[in-house]
C-alpha cells in the first residue's frame, strides 16, 4: 500500500508511475502533473487516477469507512429488512438520503453476485468491495465499470483499520485515517477491563432453518480483532478444529461443546433465546452460568461480524454487562 505525498516527484518514487514530469521552480506553471495511487488486494493492484468522488460501497464496512472520513457513497448494498427503512444499521444514520440502495430493498442480493447494471448506472469512479467479490472473474467484470478494490486480505473479513488506511490513501487523506484509527483504538481500549485478559470469546449464530451453528474460528479474521483488542482469545480447540475454513466453521446442533468460552455472543437466526436454551447442552455452557452469554439481534452480530470503527462502539455498548461479568468471574 502506498501513500501519496504532496510532492509529485515523491509520488514518482513511491508509486512508480503516473507522473507526467517533475518540474523545476521555473516551469511549475506550465507543467501538467498527473498523480495516481495504487492499492494491493487479493486479485492484484488497483490504480486510481485523481481523487475519486463517486464511490460505490458494496459492504457495510466500506460504508462505515467512508462515513468516518466524511464522504458519502453514491450507492450501497443495504441490509434490507434487517436494517432501518433504508436498510441501514443504527450507526449509519449519516448516510445521505441521496445515496442509492443497490439492492432495491431486496436483501437477498447481498448474498449473490453484485448488481452490475445498477452499479454502472451510478457512473462511479471507484467501487469498494470485499467478500462479495468472490472470484477473479467477478473482479474483472467490476473493473470494466470502474476501478475496483477487492478484498484486501485472504481472510473472510478485512481488518477495519486496513480498510481505513486504504481509503485514506485513495482519498489523499492518510493522516486523517491514521488519526481516526488512533482515536477509535483508544476508545475501544477503555473496554479492555483487566479481568478480560486471557479469557476466551466466541462469536456465533445458530441458523434454525439449517439447524447448524456458524462460528468465527480464525484469529486473523477481521471479526476476531475486537476480542483480541479486549485481551481475549478464541478457544484454541475451536481454532484447531476449524483449520483453514475461510474464517468460519459450521457445526451441527450437537456440537455445543465447540462454543465453550467465557464470552459467547450469539444470534438466534430464525429463533429466540428460549429456542437456543432448548438445544441439548446449551444451558450448561459456562457463559450461561457466569453471565457471559449475549444473545443479540441482527445489527449487533453484524457490528461484530463485519467490524468497523463505527460498528464496534455500538457492539461494545451493547455488550458492556457481559464484559463486566466475564471480567469479574
């Protein structure tokens, strides 16, 4: 990842292309300088000429990163009925009314290929994506519309700070991005109670329609960052069992044992807390007896599962009672 300098000559050294010439003091007015920046990601390197102004954000993380830098997306993929009337989460109230919901209120589009035609209709000069861009072919299709940033890393969910840094580079606001990262980390550190150090945590959901648990099981996945910052870890047995599972592991209802942790954050997807308690062995989990069980709604699990500097504050506020209970246990 390369950061633009104010000097065109410095850009030539750091980026290696895109500079028409490095003018002297005598011919500055007549020289035309074209700058470009590059962002590396899983499908290669994206080069962006000039500062993008019409940006499509295809994930909630990128929407949040834009908002943090005071930039409005021209289009976004909404959460449909899981969000507010515009398909947005509680921490995204600053999204402009002019921004276009690319799903048209159909949240099922979040799980399939990105809607190319609606994206193209917005005439973007930058498309931001992560896990939704699942293949090189999908990436190539999007790049025919506009320069596209694909997943930054190989894990299932990108690190929120990496995204902010990338966006800061693209918008020529690297210093602002670093300041935001420092401020948010300081705020999160206030929740790192001394008693949390060394405790274990699991983020999961039980999908009642499919009758299966889905749990985050990769310490390097972006969804594990918040637990790590609080001084907590994923249960080693869960990590070992998952292996390389793209950040997530799927388990049958009988595998409640995999959820043994001091803190369990879980969404009863399609059910209720009472339904969870009815699963064999669930009410015997240590998190149930020590006050570390947090049965959460969809926005809260998204705040953890697709973390951003905005969503994590929301998530931590929701979990303060459980964090205090675990720290005291």
